[in-house]
């Protein structure tokens, strides 16, 4: 194997690893895993998917804002993300990644029991990455929805429940 081909294979592995760290972090509420996959100035744009799913989700800019938004939103849900159809193009210290991510969401501690509310989302990720030493990190992630089953509103329901619970607590 030529050195160039070995280097390309290494880059492609590290790029896929960034995607897997991001998905793992979403599934486990692991802020460090999510943060490790993002550049400091990363932009996450879920608005294309949100528009199709009637979810009001802002464009997020910056690693800290992304982590502080996603961990409380998805962390409590029973969720799993499965990555497929990864396409990667590398150009020196930048790369693009296109893939599908199947995201299954259940309300906390309800799991896949019969009758439990859930949302099954097939999302298309269009991403730009930058090389940071040996690691690759997402610089821009745009997420669109290809199709959905179930009730995507559970993603909003959890946020609404939190707001109502917070308002119901007596001030300290």
C-alpha cells in the first residue's frame, strides 16, 4: 500500500471516528464525547430537519453552545443513533462528510415498550471538517430529515416539561 493511500485511509478512519464520537455523546449524554468531535467555532444547523418536523430548533454556533443545548435535550431521552452510507472527501486539512443517521428517541425510561411514544428519524448529515493534529473535528454540520415515523414532538415535549417543572418549583 502506498504511503498516500495509507494516509488517506487514516484520515477517513479519523473522520468517521469524529462522527461516531458525536453519535456516542448524543446517546449517552456525554458532553466530552460531543465536544471532542467539534471545532471551537463549529456551527450546527438542524433547521432544515426542524422545519420538516415542526420543531423550532435554532442554528447553534460554537462548541460550548452546541454541547450545552444538545446534552440536556437528548441526554435524558432513551435514544440511539445509527450511522450509515458514509461518504468522505479529503482535501489536505479539510474534508466533507455526507451520511445518514437513523435516530430513535423514546421518552426517558420508557424505552421500546408497546405503546410508548417515540420518534424514528432518518436524517441526512452534510458536514465540513477540519484537521486538528491527528484528530478531525466538525466545523459545520447541517442536518436535514429524509423521513420520520412516530411523534417527533417528543423532542419538544421534554423541553416543555422541563420549563413547566422549573416554573412549578418554589423559588429558593
